[in-house]
């Protein structure tokens, strides 16, 4: 019975994301340009670069690069959170702690409170983790695609300004 409830919960959350995604894009992303790089370009970035890691992540999870939402998947790569509804919720709690106050982040946090009460402890810990590292929501991910992924991850954990080795 519990397995069935968890499956229904995940299906509902996925449906909610699919329904609200186009609305969110219309309301918030109209003035934003899509990246000039496509998935094939990213696959040809240097090994160890953020761009190459993004392509590998998308390929591994069977996800398409969505125009104007490219940065969202970069958050998964930099934070290490997966793509399940629970992992997505946990990442949004991390981002909230990291001072990202977008409609999507706040909405996901509110929905996760209702649908994932068994994850509250994780949510609080993720929020605290995000609050203790460098803010990344204002990074220009497209300009960092050639940057070394390990250097970016180290930079997040430091309090120093963003320094990137290309």
C-alpha cells in the first residue's frame, strides 16, 4: 500500500511540473534568451568542463535541453541532487538556503511540505547546507560552460568570489 501511495505521489508531482512548466516559462522567461549551445555542442566540450558534464547528465537521465531552462540542470550537476521528485524538492530547499527566491523554488518548497512530510529532516539539512556556501543563483552558467567542474564545485564551498580556471 505504501509503495502505491509513493508512486501516486511521484506521478502527481511529475504531472504538476509538466503542467506548470509552460506557464512558468511564459510568465518569467519571455525576455531571457536561450543558450547558443545545443546538446551536440555540449557533448563536444572539453572533458571535465561544465558543458561536457551537462551533456552527460542530460544523456544519462534521458532529459532534453530545454531552451531558457538550461541552467536548471546545471544546479543538479553542481549540487549533486538527482531528478526524482524527492531529490528535486531537496535541491530546491538547498537553493532556497542559497538565497534563490524564484517563483519555481518557492512553489516547489511549498508543494514539498504538503507531499513529502517524510522528508522534512532532509529539507532542513539541505536548506542549512545551501545557506553555508557561496550563492550560485546569480552565476552566468552559459559563460561558465568551459570551466572545470571540479573548480566550480570547490568554489561553491569557499567564501571567495568566483574564480574560474578555463
